[in-house]
């Protein structure tokens, strides 16, 4: 499935896996450098819903050309 998505030119390809597992999978896939692994922005996600949100946030950032960081004018403290 991963190789097919890369061949088809899908604009965002993400792999939800730990770093070691992702490295092993990507070592066997041509064009693996285009794959976001692990997928998602670092939100400190733990639950399935939070992980889904982090992946969706990364997709939006990619589509809009944003860095996926703190919103303009915002601070880490809130």
C-alpha cells in the first residue's frame, strides 16, 4: 500500500509507527524519503484521537505551506 501511494504521487504519505519500525519499513520502499514517519506533528499525543489530530494538523500544515509550529503571535505559555 505504501509503495502504491508513493508511485501514484499522493501528496501526503504518513506512516504511523515508532522510529525503529518506520526506519525498517522505509528501508525497503523506493521513494521513502517522501514519507512522513512518524506521521503527525509533535503534540505530545497519547490517545488514538490525539494521534489522529496530530496527523490531521500535519496534513493541513503541508497543504497550506505552514511550518506547523505555534500560531503567529502566540507563545508557548499561551
